[in-house]
C-alpha cells in the first residue's frame, strides 16, 4: 500500500497561541529518532519528562503524546494524563504504564489504541518518520471536567479553555 501523503502541520500551531516553557528529557530529544524502548515494538515505556518555566499561577498539568502523522484524518493519541498537581515537575520513565499508581484526581485516559496509559510509537513500516508531540499543558484549574471514559480528544478540547502555557518536546520514530 502506498502511504504517500502530505506532512500534517504542527497540531499546536492550529490552536490559540499561548506562552511556552521548557520541557526536557533524559530519554528523548526533539527532531531525533527515539529508541525502540519508547515504541510499541520495543519496551513500550513512556519517556522520562521534566518541565520548568511555567506560569506561577499554574494549578495543574495535563501531559499528552500525539502523533499527527498517523495515516488517519485525526492523528493518533498515544497518551493523556490529566490533573497532575502543579507541584509535579517531572515524570519518571515508564510513568505511563497502565497500572501506574496515581492519586486522585490524577487520571490516565485511554489512548487511541483503546488501552489506558501510554501506547508506544507505532508508525506503519516504511512510512516517513512520525513526530511524537509530548506536550505539557499548564492549566488554570486544578481538575478538568473529565472522567475515566473521556477520550483524549475531549480532554484536549477541555484543556484549551484553561491552558496558560504549553511546553513541547517532539522526538520522531520510523520503522524501516
């Protein structure tokens, strides 16, 4: 099957502009191929993430991973974690495990593969390198109006109205 198609735009460039802050990782880097440890065909671990420089009025964070390059009309949500306390400034490698123990009101939502937690990178073999937007959203509310059955798309929609700032790290992954 021929997967030739245009490269989608940066999905966050299509949203209202907000200030940015710094996101770093010991495991991944922007514009650099991730190792298979963070892919579905490898370890399927979520990478370590840390952030700083967000607004002082931040009340919570939402973390997600989105692949706009998936061959679908709507991309692919790999991970959504909501209602992280404002005191949280990092996540360890593997924090997106389906059995990760977070205290309420923190929730891991279902990814587009249908499971809770992080679903590793999984572009079709031979497709161009996919970009994985790990986004940390600094929010003006302590909790978003979401529940365990809320989709990642619905959580992202709700977050738009409360986003004070956003930080990104965007590694890539390609199967040869």
